[in-house]
C-alpha cells in the first residue's frame, strides 16, 4: 500500500535538535503558533504631580502659608505692644428686689434672669459700646492720648483714617469697638465689660469711668420712668383739687345768695317751728270749742281765747310763707334742690380729690419699688500682667487661616484646569 502523504512522518534527528534549540522550521501548510501576550504595564497617571508641579506647590505654600505665619510670629514675638485688660461684671436691678434671694438663686444654679431688667441691660450694653459713651468719657478720660501713645507699636495704637491728619470721633469709635467688649449672658442675665489699654493704670481708669457713666445712665432712666409714672397721677390730683375748690366756691356763693348757711337745716328748723305753732292752734281751737259749750259767745274767756287763736293763726300763716318763699323770691323747694346739688357736687369732688391723693401715693410707692440701679458686683481691678496680644494663639490662627486659603485656592485652580 503506498504511503499516505497526510500521515505524520517521523521527525529527523536534525529537526528534533533544531526544535530543542528554538529554531524549529515550520513545515509547509503548518499554522503559525500564537505569540505570547505582552507584559502588563500601568498607564501613566495624569494627576500624579510632576517635579515641576511639586516645586510650584512648595513655592505657593511658602508664599501663602509660610510667609504670613513667619510675619505674624515675628510681629507678635518682637514688635507687638503689651495690652492690659480690666473687666467687671454688673447687672441692672430694681430697688425692691431681694439681694439675698438673688444670691440664693445664683448659688443653686437657677439663674437670675428674672431679677434683672433685660431691656435696660441691653440699653446699658449698647451705651457702653456707643459714640455717646466716648463723648461722656471725654471730660474724665483722655482716650485719644491713651490709645494714640507713640510708645505702642504702629499697628496696635490709635491712628487717623487714611488721608486724614487728625483722629475723628468715628475713628475713635471704631478703635473703641476693638478695645472694649460688652457681653450679655441670656441665662444668668449678667453682663461683662472688658477694656484694654497699653498700661495697667489706664485700663483700670477707663473701666472705672465707664461704670460710673453707666450708673449715671441707669439713674437717668430710672428718674425718667419714675417721673413719667407720677406725671399722670399728679395731673389727676391737680384736676380733682381744682374741681373740689370750684364746687366749694359755688356752694359758698349760693349760700350768700340765699342768705342761708344751711338751707336744709333752716328748712328743718322752720318746719319744727311751724309744727309747734300748728299744735298750739289745735289746742286753742279745742279750748275754744269747750268754752263755747259752757259760756256765751261774748264771754271774756271766749273773747280772750279767740283773740289768742287769731294771733297764732296769723303767725302760722307767716311761718308758712317763710317756709315756701325765701327773701330772694325763690321758693324753699328750689333753694333746697339747688343746695342739695351743690352740696353733692362738693362732696363728690372732695372724695375724688382724696382718692387721687391715694392714687398718687400708690404710684409713688410703685415708682420707688420699680426704681432701677446698676449693681457692679465685680469691680474692675488693677491688672498685674498683660493678657494681650495672645502671641501663640494669634500665630496659630494665622497659620490655620493661611493653610485653608492655600488649600481652597489650590482646589479651585485644579478644578479650573480640568474644565479648561
């Protein structure tokens, strides 16, 4: 049988030797073996900083973070002037409040917000930080010379605004807001005032003067409130007093016109007199009737009783006329009615006047009870060591702020480059 050309042929020794050496010769019509895969290589990271970028980051950090921190350390360490702080604690209270109760509440931790007057406290706090306080301090303390001291460093002392030759009131106010601080505690209702100066004596002098001006302000507010509360009561007293006097004058004029001091008493007396005369007339008429039964009409006894009865009847008619018509022509009823009205008006005006006096006294006592005063329970003391400037804290603050600015700025620049 002839050889099958498709059957595998035994390899020659030379071919086997070349295959071992890696130089196998591909036979005709034999497929090429697959090539091995290339080795895995990481792609380049575009965000990985290059040396040039590292240098730019270093230079920007030195410029934005290192330089400001170094300047702050040099300034606060070698050039910044010492500043002394004097502080005190105060509260605005009413005169009627019990100091022992306030101390007990503070000791128990219950607070004293109910013992003070919060609106008045806020008024005093605003006043201490206002331009009016500076003007009120001018006759007592020379703030310009204290704060514009050439011995202090240039950045800390008081200076006029740019382009001005003199220190204005507004410049002094802005500087005062930096050197003076007022804090109000909503929980306890207490306020704290602190002022700084370049010497301990100046700090205490300014603090004492500020508390004195605060006490004067509270006194003025208290006097004004007291005067406002009493003004209406005093006006009512004056009105009712004048009304009582006018009613008394009207009553006196009527008495002079009627020629009777007490028409009611006069009418009562006339009534009693008239009743007595009528009783006597009744008795004489009864006596005359008895005599007529026993004696003739012209008997002397009857004539005597009849004559006496006539006299008494004429007297009764005269008394009745006096009781009904006065000397001025007015009837007795009119006189009594007018007198009663005038007397009632006088009594009412007098009672109203007495009631207004009682109201005035009550208002005066209430005003005294609501009278305000400023109590400084922690007086400013002479500082022994300077508390400001806080060199380490301020230097660290500059470092943190500079680092934040540098970091945020770098992020913004990177984001802008990616979106470019």
